[in-house]
């Protein structure tokens, strides 16, 4: 990562932290569901520092592709926290489209805007992130409880 400026480095760190947090959360959800649900709000809460980093990157003059991910993360987190912890809507086991659609779109948009800009910085980092995304997706899909 030599040759990167501080904002690029900050973006890379945030992108990878996001993916690692998801891997840990989905792994917990798969093997220790109750523990994952207890700490699940933390996954959403971490969107606040991510949005703060996006503000730094935006104010540093970086392209929109580098700062959009943190703001999308915040939107996804607000929506997800409201649906899951405030309103306690069960939307996964029998798909409830008014929640499922926006939730998945916001989630995937967040992931993509942390992943795709990595290609502008480093192709190897982009590939590593792709591998982490596959791991995250497998854990996510296989971690849902069947009622």
C-alpha cells in the first residue's frame, strides 16, 4: 500500500473493517445465534464512525466513489436497526418484500461502494476483498435460522 495518501489508506482500512465485522457477525449468527443477536446492534452502530470517515474523505476532495460507502452504510444501518430492533419485524423467514427489498439493496450498495473503489487503488486489494465478500455471503446465507 505504499504510495497511497492518508485518505486512500483510511478508505482501505474502513472497507476491510466493514467486511471483517460482517464475517464475525455472520459467523456468530451461524454458530452462536443468541450472542450475535445481543451484539447485532453494534454492527449497525459502527456505521456512525464509517460515516465520519466518509465526511473526512469527502472534505479531502476524493472522488464520490470513495466516500459514498460510509453514507450508504449509515442508511442501511438506520433502516436495519429500525426494522430489526425497534419495530422487530420478522422479514427473513417468510420474505416480507417491503423490508427485504430495501434492506438488500442498501446492504449490497454498501458492500459494492466499499469494494469497487478498491480497484482504483490496488487490484490485489480488490481481489482479496472479493474473497472476503464470498466468505461473508456464504456465512450470511447459511446463518439464517429456519423456523
